[in-house]
C-alpha cells in the first residue's frame, strides 16, 4: 500500500480547512472532489485516469440517474448537501452499483455531505466514518481505497487488450506459416476482428453466431475457408437468395464497404483453425478499440509480436492533445448549461456539426478516443435533457432512435500511409461506435440500428504530404486537425520523405533542417488559414528548439497563426509498460482569435506529472514570452563576449587525425621524422572520457620531411586521393593542401574545450582548459584564451538550461553551436568577480581527482560531493548576477534569459549603423 507522506497530511489539512462550512451539492461537489483527487490522491488528470463526473446510469426501476463520481473498478462516490443523511446517499450508491457492468463495479463506496465522509467496503459490508476535520488522521484508510485499486484497474484494462492482441497475433502467425501473406490476409483478419467483436456485442440475430459457424465445421478445417468466404459474400449482399445456408441467416447485410472486396479463398490448416477457435472463445466486448487497434497493427512483424503491447499511445497522452483542443471546452459548456435544457440541446447540435481530422492516423487511436468521449458527452446531455424536461421524446427529436445520435462517424476523417493500419482504423471506428451504442442502450433502452451501415469514418490510405486535404475534408470554422505524425528527425529521412518535404516546403530556406513532423504543421496551417479551425500535434521536442523554430514559425507567424496551448518537453511514454526513447512536445495552434489565457504545461522531470500555468502568450520555444525567433548569429550579442569557434576539421578519412596509441607508438619506433609531428587530438568523446588519440599535425611541416618520411608521404598521398574523390568542390580544391587538415582553427594559446554534443542526462556540461599542443577537432568547440568568467557561465546550470531550451538536438542530446546557442546567450553584466572565483573553485575541486575523467566526475552517481558543492556555489553566483533567486524554476530561467536576449537584440537593432571599410578576409572555415 502507498505510504502516507507528510506532504499528503499537509494537503489533507489544507483541504479540510478550505471546505469546512460548505453546503452546496451540485454547485460545489465537482470542485470538491476534483480538489480531493488532485491534491490528496495525487491524480493530476482525472479524465485520463478514468474518473467520470455525472455518470449516467439506468436504475433497477428503469429510470435514469447520475452517479456523482465514478472511478470504474475503484470507487463510486455520492455527494449530498450539508446536513443530508449519509444513509440515503449510501443506499443510492448501492443501487447504482447493482446496475453497473461488472468491469465498472467498484469495491468501495464513498459518501459525503461536506461535513462527514463515510468509506464503505462493499464486499466486507463494513464502513468507517469521520468528520472532514479528521481527514488528515484517516489518510491511511483513504489511500487503501484509492492507491492500490487504481493501479490494478489500469493494469486489468491493458492486460485485456494485450490478450486480445495475442489472439490475433497467433492467428496471423498461423496464416504466415501456411504461406499466406500480403493485402488479402490483412483484409481477411480485419473482417475476422469485426465478426469476433460482433459475436460478443449482440450484433447478430443469434448470440455467438460466428463462433457457432466455426465450431460446426470439421476439426481438420477443410471446409472452414469456404464457409467463411461464403459468409463474407452474404454480409455484402443486400438481397440474399432464398436458399441461403441457415448458418448465414443470423447475419445482416452490413454495407459500408467492409466486405465489398473479393479476396482469395483461404484453405485452413489445423493451426489456422485452432487459432481461430481460440479467438472465438475470447470475450471481445471489453477491448478498447484504441489500445487494441494499436497492438493489432504490430502483429505482422515477428519482432513486434514478441513485444506486443509495449508500443502504443496511452489514452493519457492522447487526452493531452484533444482535451485543450476541444474536449475541455465542450465539457465545461455542458456543465455550465447543466440546468438549462435549451442550452444543452444547442450544444448537442453543435457537437454534431464539428469535423475531426487526424492526417497521420495510424490505427486511429486519436480519432477513437475523441469519438468515444464525444459520444459519452452527448449521452450525458441526452439523459440530462430528459431528466429536466420529464419528456422521453426529448431523446429523439423526430421520434426515432437514429436521430438521437448527432455525433456521427461521418464527422471523423483520417489519412494513413500504411494500408494495414488504415484498414484497422476503419474497423476500429465501427467497434467504437458499437460500444457507444451499447452504452446508450443500457441507459436509455434504445440505440441506433446501424445495419446496413449508412455511415462510416472517412479513413484514407494515402500520403498526407502529397494530398490536397481540403479536397477530402471541408476546412472551415468547425474543423479540428490533430494527431501524432511520424517522429523522424531530419537526419533519418528516406529519399521519399525528403522529396515529400521538398514538395511541402517549396524552396523555403533551410527546410531541410526540419524534422518530418513540421510538414504537418505547415499543411494544417495552410488548410485552416482564414478560418477559426484549430490544430494540435504531438511533435519532436527539437521542433521547438535550436534552428527549427525560426524556419517553421517564420512561415506560420506571417500566416496569422499563434500557439493556443502547449506541453513543454516530456518523455513520450507508452502505456504498455515500455517507453519510446523520444522526447516530445505538444503544440496547439490556430489563427485569430487567440484565447486570452493559454494553458502551458511544464515538466520538472521528463517522466513526471506536468504543472499547469495559464499564461497570456506562448511563443515558438513554448515560453511565456514575446513571439521573437532566435536565429543564427556570426558574433556574440555583446562585443566584450569571447568568441566560441569550432575546432579544426580534418576531412582526411582519419589518416592524419585518428591514430590509435599503438599506431602512434609504431610511428615513434619506425619513423623518427613523422614522430616529430605527432600531437594529441581530442573530440568530445576523447575529451570527456580521457581517451588517448593521436594525429599528425603538419601545418608547418618541412616539404623535405613529408617527402622523406614513408609514413607522412603515404598518408598525405592517400588524403589527396580521398579529397579528389569527394563530390564537394571545396574538398576537391583542398586536395592541393592534403598535408593539412581541411579547416584549421587551432589556437596558439590555452583554450576552453566545449563538447559539441553533451548528454541530456548530465546536470552540467563537462568542459575544461587544454594547452595549444592538444589539437581540438570539430567535435568540440573552443574559446581561445577563455576567461574564468566565460568558463564559469558555461559551466553553470543556467547555461545548461539555455542549451536544452534553444539548441538543436542529436537524439535527445543538445548540440552546443556557436551560431545559435552561444552567440545568442546574454552574458551577465554584473557579478563577474564572484563568478570567476566560483569557477576556479570548480576547477580546484576537479583537480583533487586526477585519476577520474570528466565522465566520472559529472556522472550523477559518482560526482564527488566537493565538486557538487562547488557547482552549487557557482550556480548561485551566476543566478545572482542575473538577479534570479536560487529556487527559480528552469522555465523561469528560460523566460528571464529570453527577455534579456530580446532586450539585447532590440538594442542592436536600434543602434545607428557605423560606417566601416569592407575588408576581404580569407575564410579558412567551411
């Protein structure tokens, strides 16, 4: 059981004090329990956790009612006004519990009238009761109710979908082993899924009709393929012949194109039949189409089958996109109109007019979650209007059940590149619709009869980046575009994907530096421009960092788009127990009008819960700051700031720059001429891990030495050949100076070496001083004659936070570039001496461990306390120089630094231009 912490007791004390003396029921009950869940139980997102307010239910007498709070499988809560009897509330709760489906029945009931709380263990028929003021002293009992059971309920739901996925994986494997594969197998399995689900959700005129058909065939499976093929034809026939086999009669004409395509006859093996029989025996009624669909799309891969259930998008993450985009607004409007039937009807009509597009829909999980929640909201509205008016006819405006459902599959659109995934998405939407109708029938006693299918979700198998979206989906004020486009960084794109981007961006400068997802942002903006439509995407974090925001928002800002809400960088976690190794952000955007207060979620840790702050603005870097874009600069903001340059670039195939210790030893032993030119070489890896690497530095080498040294002559000759074979003209030209590294930036004095890329897991960037005899290659940057002030600022946590916020990324590791990261960083104008003193203390603390490399010194586990203490003092000195407090958040650091950056840029733009003579400089860089 979860332990009760001091923080929880303090939160309970504050909660009891806040709600003492309250009396309203409906007006305040939802706020009361929301506060309770957030601050005491620690559930940040109630909707994602499955906590439902005002859950409609059909009672034993046939009337409808609303459960105040239901956390399915965990707890049922009934709340009364102050002074009302808890016995009456408990009796009401027990009545609701009896009619709930088994998966939703809670083992505990909680009833309250503000002043008193009662917890009932349903199975044991025992209860405890205490006044609200005693809540802090009864937290162990509260945790016993909410802690363990909530985790168990979540696990059970996922386990059920994983088991269903395993059934389909076994079935596919049996087909594969029999030699079947390709498009027709995909179609066949998707149809089987529809039939299996229909068996367990009363879709046929006879219960378990498909299982009966399968079991009636011989055990060797010899007739099963033909029997199923005949069933497919029957399901697609609006006028079946009179001599239709009796086994087919329970099945209706389906329509909707699901069974329209003629596919081959599959001859079943024993293994294929056994797998199908096993699938028939499973209860498919309780699967989540969103979760199962994502699992189902992996069954074709042997490797993915082994990891079944580990890689799919959790509903909690999907809700991070769709809640602030539209769902929260609809839900809040329903609650505000809860006692006004006319307003509720108006909202319901509006729900039926909206349009939802996922242009990279995969197996449809974003669309499925959106559809389910909108159908649930509509059902609540229907039941509430009926309750308020006392008229059953309020359910169906024209007297038919069909008219009762205004939220329609026809409103949902998806684009998907993979045919298999698009087929799954189509069927999964049918399954979600069936589940919604069953829920409706359970409460209202009626639901639409969908057969033959007259509507379906519009799932298109196509390349979204080569398609005119508006030709398939009307784009207007009622359109929402959302989803999770592919997580491909620009360095990992295929030739086809690069061609896609070229088509979308149409020669926009530097578009090749953008991640693939950026193309969905631009197309969404182009389609929604001039409307009040809104969009939101999950994106790689790098699209909000480094060189990418100026490219993307350099296009979107002029089109009138801005950010309406955002989740700052977090780890994209999959609910199957594993986690995708990618950091993402969520960005919601639209053209005017923009909301006056915009939700911005930040994460203290990548795996932690977010903190919500309402802000007046959100810029391209997901900060509460002006819409200014940080572009690459050739010089630092302030003339007094020391410059950061790349190290020297060899372009030599390692012949002069990458010699192992044994190679260097061999040269010393056999070639004394070449030995004179051996120098230590460091890149980021060598510098951080103290790896010995050597090079031949021939910048001032005598021509006679190169000619007379077998080592030098041979290696320089090979470098010449290598450069001449290059496709780059500059490299071909530099073949005439093959004895030199191609780009030479080596300093003749001491310098600070800064790794070009550093692990995102390190709290500080490992850097240090090196002598001129050590050659820095282009995997490190250098600050010539670097001062202790510069070293101190760059070694601080503040600079790390700036780097994480504004640098580009290699995977999740930030790239520390001169143009973006360093030259745009606003160095402090005060506190220089204190920073330098603290910086020297860091160097002294490191010097006490001469046997430890920087990797060991800056590992979170092995970092010595003395060094940690020295860095803390340095952090304090740097923060003080900027006027920041020691407890400032990382977001606060970024917003302060960004403000200083904007001030500096504005100052540079306002400064009068100085006349200067143009000088021609030799460019030894690239």
